[in-house]
C-alpha cells in the first residue's frame, strides 16, 4: 500500500490505496454493480483506454478486486449509473472522446450494459455525439449531460450557450433541458433543493451558480443564485458546487473560478447569497462535496485540488460562533480530481473515496472512531 501521511484529527481517516496506475485519474463513482448490497467503485482515468471498477470486499475485507468494464476507449471523462430500463441491473452512461477544445471533441455518449455477471466485459451502444460532453449525473429517472461548452466556441473565451440535456426512457432519447448557461459549464450537482421530493440541478459556469428547479411536468426553471467570482470573463463565475445542510440552514460550497484557486462558502440571506472566501491558495481546485463525516446531523464540505499542494480538507460549520472552520483530512500524495462519500464498510460512518489526477491513484479513506 502506498504510504500516505495521515494527520490525527477528531475525524480519523485510514487510507488504503486501491490503484496507483490510473493515469489522468478524473472521476470516482460509488455504485453497487454486482447487486450484493455494497457500494463498489468505478475509477475513471482520462489517459487510459479502459474503464475499471473495484469490487467492495465488505466489512473486514481487505482486497478490492479490480475488473475491466470496457476497453478500447479514448479520453473518457465521466460516467453515471441508473437502472434505466427497470430490470434491476444498473446501466452506465459514459462520456468519452473528450477535448476541452470543442472543435476537437467528438463527445461520444455511450450506454453500457452488463450481462448476468458484471465482472465480465459490458456491452456498449453509442447514443449521442455532443461535443465536450463532460459532467454526467442522474435526476428524475434520466441521465443528465452537461457539456463543457458550446460546440461552435473555442478557448479561452468560449462565448456561446451550452445545451444541458437529458436522456430518458429505455432508449435514452435526448432532450434539451436548458441553454441559459454560457462560457464553460464545469460543475453539475443534483439536490432536492426545495424539499418537494423532486431532484433539482445546480450548475457552475462562467455565469456563476444557477439552480434549475424541477417541476411536475419534467421541465426545469432556472434561477441564478450568485454570479460567483467577479473577475472579468473568462475568469468569472464558478467551477464546482455542492449543497450542505446544517440543521435547517443550507449552504453552498464552491470552487472558483474555473479550475480555480478559491474555496468559497455561500450563506443564504433572504433571497440573496453572501459570498465568503475560506481559502485562496488552491492549485486547480477540482473537488467539492457535502457529507456528514462526524455523524452529528450536520454536513461538512470536503474540498481539494488536483495540482500543487496535494491536501484534502473539509470545512465544518460552528453553530455557536456561526462561522466555518477548515481542517485537513489528508496531507500527502493524492491530487484530488474527484471524491465521493459513502459508508463503504457498513459500520454507520461516512467514508471517502478519492481519485488523483497528477498522482494517478484511487484511495479509500475509512472513517474510524
């Protein structure tokens, strides 16, 4: 196991490296692929020609067995999981053939299905070609695809409307949900923001942070929550966003601007949001998520960067002082491109799993008392 330097904190995380050869590690996804009731991990790496998953050994187990889902890929960028046809088995949606230059990005979107044994190779059916297909999520029984930019634009300005689309039904037919974000839309998150039982969408783009509220008719109504970083375009706006709840209060955690240096907290004040920079020294910030790590009913916000100082941190809200404080989870070597939080060993505590870009590794951090 690769040695990782662990800081002893109130929350003690025990790291275990599952792989150290994931060149261009970009996304980790937690999903039960073998239907045994335990969450497995998919480790997606941009510079690899295959997509691998790691089988959860369960409580007391030590070996996460590695399997290849699919090979023959070029520049995979994101994957999402949903039982699209209701047969009890997860389908995967994969975006690949990616480039941040729209003119060089095929943006192939493929639907992956397994046979009876998910450890064997999955089948692939290409369902779309949407340049810069980038962030994939699940909402309202559909796959959601947030391309990075408009197909007709070019860096660094990227001036053009971005089509946010959904793939629904057994045949995964594409429909456009919204085209009001522009520039670069790097972040996409899902959350029942208003508590009505429907999954809403949050986007982070050059325009800032926007909320798309799901209606009964399957349509979404967009509202800009905050313009994000106030620098001139193309350094404006936001890059990634997460929603954290502490009691009755909601907060937003964000990385700003695109691949930015700032970790930002947004506090709701009436109909507006107050912006507070908690840290301004990130090197390509790329990870932000909310999770109740200490089991007190209030969510912390985990964040990190994929270059430079490879430190993973979280911010905790102090209800008494009404302020946020940051704490280091892990100092040493994982340049976090993506993290997820789940109870992987089923002991009642939320763990973390992170994939490193520059460090090419996939690490599970077990939450110990």
